[in-house]
């Protein structure tokens, strides 16, 4: 269990409204990925054309890859199908 409270999208504010949990504006597909030796940055472009960099450690990037891969795999399964 994390030390900080869970992220609640229904209570999050727009990114420009101050401190606390926030939501980014809707982002365009195909984010950029910048990778260094110890840090990666996912660069998202909002529908307004703003670019937002989200820094991730290498473990966070690996976790994101794993979760995204699993989510896409489950989305490809038809209703009632067993996925392996």
C-alpha cells in the first residue's frame, strides 16, 4: 500500500489550477520517448499543441511497458475468450 493517498480522477483538477492531483488535457496519440541511462521521459502533445514531459525511472518505464502490454492483450480478447 503506498504512503500517499490513491489518485482519484473524480477529484483531480486541471493541470493549470495549482497543487495536488491533476489531469492533463486530452493528449494526441503517438507520444515521444526520450531515454537516457537512468531516466526516461515520455513526451505527450496535448490537443492544444502543448508538450508535456513525464519523467520516469527505468523501473517505472519497465512497469508501464508491462501494464500497457497486458492491457492491449486483454483488449484484443473477445468477450468470453480465455487469454493466456
